[in-house]
């Protein structure tokens, strides 16, 4: 069933067309991702669809009495209520019926005969309706949603007016999910959410019973939630069945087919035109030439396919080669004003590492980054750089930019000896061309400022890049270009990001920060999730085993043999897990030894060779010790 339809929608501003010829059909249970370049008009189209803006021309039709909710990027609701009271308001009808049921229960003791029978009939009918509408579960729904959005019970009585902007937006979304509208329209819902909360929201929306239209730059999120992708361009809204990754494949196929058909038609046109030009004046062939001319006139000319706007051409290069040891952090504690957010944190960053830092909002990821670059002191611990390390830092607050500068001056002031043409070429690679370079920094959008900062960073040619949320404000296309640039970077990376797709492509290690310090996982984001789940499952099993052990201990003396058996089983499981762990460690060491051997063949640098040899020796010692432990444990397990 169609619940929303738009025909020939156009939106113009002062005569400039943002988009036109937009047709859209939304069916029940559709899960739509709306994608397109920055500036394509995605947010504007959403506002038109939900009735917050009128189109310049065209019409929107919706199902009668369509119940929809819309979360804008800057959504904020004003309320004098507390958090929990505001959530209760969603269920005001249910709570009124609940009060009626309680009143009816009180009257049951006072009535007899026909009056009691009638009351019982009404009570049964209302009670069943109350149950079907979620009357017995709405309080647990509130708890689940609030906890999912990191509003724990200690915050429930907090006035909404005291919330930060990000918290207010999260609460607005939480309320919408409780309302369960037929159509839920979300514009960048993952803004202000940490990775854990985004994952929770994904799972919730996957099971959502209504219809979804979502604009997001989070490709991982779109892949998980969307089943239909709409690609907004200036003159069309193209529909693709599938999530974002499927859409990218289908769009590439479509562009390839269009290019092939265009090329084929161009050859046919050239052939016909050549025949006409050569034969139109010859009496013997003039009729055939005229026929081909008519064929040319009737032919529907294909437009040359285009992939749209020009993409950025970001590159990062290191002028110097660092030593093998890039950064060493030992027993660090991070925080503000002696309030510790996380400890202990120890980290060894080696040359060519690409380490992603993850953790919940407020745990101190940015604080750690700032402490490493010297913007904030560690409360405890030490941090030292290795030999020949040159650090480049990307600050998510974009504070390194001067608002009064032009785009051109922003780079030229820092690189005064660089010829203007090189500065302009670099800016052009980051999509600043023509009059764009004369814009003042203060007039730039968040995405443009991000590209300008990255352009400055690329000019520095550092060998160790420390990046704090580099993908914030970037559209999907720019994110992909940045990913490719960092994958090709011939230096070392340490970065904070909430973009799981970005982490998956760029990271070789993941460092998770919690209150209890840092844990390092070898591999990308998917491996980190897999390993974390595995460790949590092992911890759960161990807890269960410990519980069983305690229960056995308090049992009767006759269970002593059973207790010994369980203890033995537990010990065997521990041995098996340790053997598996050693095998994984040995595999990692072997891979690294191969990398070191290859690197030693490729360099003649004395310092680098020395560093590589030291690491080789250390790893060999570790390898030998692990092999001995593996042999001893294997014998113990078999015996």
C-alpha cells in the first residue's frame, strides 16, 4: 500500500534550481536510504515530504490520517517536564485507560447482580484493548529506549531544559521511537551518538514495524537498516533495490551501461552523418542520404553519462621516514582537573600502524588525543615519540582555522615560500577552485572547513598523523576519497572515529578505551567486534563456571567427586583457551617477522635497520617462550 507519493517535485531558490522532476513513491514497510552529494538537497526534500516546506512546483499526496514523525538535524523540543515524565506523556491515553481499570476494580466490591455483570463485561473489553495496545509493557519500553540512548535511571528526573544540545536531540529521537509512527523520517540520526548507541539503534530499526526514510552519512548504518536506496541528483531521484553497498554496485553497473550505450550511439551518429555528407548531393544516392538524415532527426539523443560532481583528489605523503617506534604511552591516566576518566592506558605505536580509538561518548578519546599531542597533560603516566617522528594533528573543533582569512591565505600564510600555483593546485585537489579560494573561512560550511584543514595537513608532509573525527561533516564521497588517501599514506596513523565503515577500511588495530583503561585488538572494526564478543562470551562462561563451583561447594559432602570433576573440566577449558590464545599470538608474531625481514631487505638506513633488528630479536625471544609454553600446556592437556 502506498502511504506517500510525490510527483514532479521542484525546489528553486531565487531562480536557481536545487532539484526538479523528482518522483517518489513510499510503500508500507519500505526502509529507504536517501543519498546524494552534499548540497544535493536531501534535507530540503525531506522537509517537503513531511510538509515543513512547500515545493516550488509539484505535489505531495499522503495516505489519509498518516501518522508520521520527523527528526531534523537540529531537532530540539522545549519542555518543562523531566525526562521520564516527558516519555510518559507518549502513553497518556493508555495511562488514562489504566486509571479507568483501577477505578472499575474498586467498584467491583460495591456492585452485585446485573450491574456487576455489566461492569465485568466492560472491564474485560477494556482490559483486552489495554493489553493489545501495550498497556502492560509501556513502562518497560520506556526503560529500554532510555537505557538504549544512554539515559540511565539516575537521569530520569532531570529537567529536559538542563540537557545539552546532543542529549536533547537523542531524547527527541527516543520519544519518536516510543510513539511508533507509521512513517519515521530521520535526518542524520546518528549525529551525537557513540558507536554502542548507533549499534543499538540499528538493531531497533531493523525490527521497526513502520516505514523508514533516512538520510545518513554513516554507510555501516545504511547497510544494516536500508532495503531501498534513493539517489538524489539535480534532475532525478533514482531508485535502487538494496542497501548502500548494493546501491554502489548497481550504480556503477548502470553508469558503465550508459557509457557503453552512449558510445555506441555516437558511433552510429557519426556513421550516418558521414553517409549524409558524402551522398546528399549525388543524384544516385540522394534519397538514401535523405532517409538517413530523417533517421538522425528522429533519433533520441542519449546524454553523456556523468558521475556528477568532481571528486576530491586527497593525498598524504611523508617527507621523512620515522624510526620503527613512533609513540610509546605507559600507565597513563586521562581526564580534567584531577578527575580521572580512564586508566591505565599503555600503547605502543609502530611505524605504518593505523590505530583507531573507540569507546563510549565522554570516556576521554579526544582527551587522550590532546594529551598525546601536548594540548593537555596526562594526569599520570608518560608519552614519548620515537626517532624522526613528525606529527600532524587534525582537531575536530576546527580551531586551527582563522575565520578572517580567505581560503587561499589560510594555506599561503602557513606555507609562504610555496609558489601560489602549487597552493592553488593543492586547494583544487581538495575541491576549492576558481572564486572558491577567495571565500572567507567564516563563510565555509562544516564540510568545506574539514576539507580545508585536510588540505593544510597534506601540505605539512608529516609521517605521523593524529586525527580526531576526520570524517565529521564530510559527505560519503569525500569520506571514501579520504579513506583511500589514508590507506595509501606512507606513514603512521592514530585516529578517533565513530564511523565504523571508515575504521573498517583504514584501521589495522583498534584501541578501546573504557574506565578500566585501554584494550588493544589486532585487526579492523569487524574483527574487534568479533573478538570482543568472544571475550565477553568467555567471561560469561567463566562466571557461570564460578557460580557452579560455588554452588557445589555448599552442597553436601557426598558431591566431592562431582566437584573434583567440574574443577578438572574447568582447568581443561582454561588450558584449551590458553593454547588457542598462544597459537593466535604465534601467528601474529610470524606475520610480523616476515614483514620485518622484507623491510630489512628494502632499506639501507642504519637507524631503521637497527630498530628492525631489535624488534626482530625481541619477537624471536617472545616466539621461543610461547613455543615452550605451548608444548608444556599441550602435554598437560593430553596427559
